C-alpha cells in the first residue's frame, strides 16, 4: 500500500525557514511527478512546487526564489525547503504523487506568525 507521510511543519516567525519532508513508501508504477500543495485557512488547495521524473521543477509564482523542491534516496523522500517565510505562507502543506493514480499525504501545518 502506498503511503505519503509529511513532516517538518510548525510555527516560525516571518523571515524564518522550515524544511518539509515527504516519505514515500510502497510499490508504485509509472511515477510521473511528485509535488507539494498547500491549503491556506478558508481557501482552496493550491500548487506550491512540483518535480517531474524527467527532472523538471515548477513553482507557484508566490514562492519562486524562496522555496526549493528536491528529492533524495532514490526519490522516496521529497523535501520542500522554505526560506524567507511570510504570514501568507501559513497553510496545511500536502505531498502529492502522480502515477497511474494520485496519492496524497495527510498534510503538515505551517504557521508563520510573530
């Protein structure tokens, strides 16, 4: 059974940094991409960053230059390095994997506040 488990969320002051991790387990065929999405309070879920297994990274305009997506361990761990965090980055962050179907983690909460 495929599982995605996020970690690394928490409370951080504006201008601070956090690194989120997504651990992927289980047998997965034909993986196309993995990415991070977020859902701010009272808003819809939105794309933050994606990494395709052709080696292409894509970012939302609001996080370009501040966030970096990367992989490790034969791509069974995906990271999101978040720098210069802003209050508007406050959200539940989800990991998503695209294969023959989509898989989602349960999310980790990031709160940016002084």
